[in-house]
C-alpha cells in the first residue's frame, strides 16, 4: 500500500488533507505529524536555524515511517523543509499553486499586451516571505508582477476561534483586490475554505487541491514531484 506523510502546523487541516487524499487516491495510507509550535515559532522569530533544525527533524521522523513521499502543508515553514535530506520526495503544498498563478498571469500579459498581476493574500506575516519568493522564482523571465498583502485581523480572529470573522475578512480582501489583479493567491492552506460560494471575477487559487494532486502524482508516477529526492 502506498503511504504518504504530511507535516501540519494547523491541527484542523489534518482532516481536510486526509479527506482530499482519500478522494483523490482511495486506499492511500496517510501518516500525519501535527506540530503547531513550528508555526508559532516562525510567527514569533522567523525561520531561524533552530526552527529549520526542528522542521528537518520532523521531516526525518516522517521519512523513518516508511512513507513514499512527504507533503509540507504549511507555507511558512516550507523553505526550511526543503533543506531536509531524506530518501523520498519532500513537496511544498504551495508550489503547484504558484506555478498555476504564474501561468494565468503570463497568459493575461500575452493576450492583453501588458504586465500580468498576481496578488498574494496572507493572514500571517511569516508566510509572505516564503510565498513571495516562491512566486518571484516561478515568474522569473515573465512579464508578471507580484504584490503581497497581509489581511489585518484575520489571524487574530482565527486564533480566538472566530472562524466566521476570519472568513469574512479574507472574503472582503479577495473582493477588494479582484479588480486590481489577474489572479489572487491565498498564501495559507487555512484560508482555502473562506470564500465559500462567493463569486469572484478572477481566479482565486489556494494550495490544498494542487498540493494533494502533486503528492498523488509523486507516488503514482504520474507527473513530476515538486522537489525530487536527493540522489
């Protein structure tokens, strides 16, 4: 049986990803490690050498559980995870989303003969750097500009258990920037469900769906993993 490992920093996302994997690849065995301290440390101190070592230790722990690939579901620690040397692919949840955003912005730039615009929305400052750098890298050589915005109050609302207020603030920000961008990127997996059925005139991308597709592709041989395991 195929076994995959997921590293989470938001406990509520474990069930979300397990359900998505069960739908995408029935019968897949999912092993979760949930460590909220990784995210709280990134928010408080940034990605320090000590945090990187802690993330790598968690990746190594998953690799030792005989998994075929690992998905890191937290964008804030994704760069730290990339430094892990383990014998299986370690995938960033946000890479497929970033690549899709750049494809959309490039197409608009080509069709309308102007610079394509990507708006990144986040609820945490800690996510802006890793996601922004990922998008800038994906957009290298393209006529695309990337802007980033932190949604004031959304993280605090979620922290105190007010999911409705978090979702309202995220939705309001999406609608505000929809008129200025060609595609909107939600930087954190925890933002994915905020929009609900609200109609938006531009694509709004979130990371869970693409991350799950990438993980399934990595273990099934269909497509290519985001990051290859070391030789």
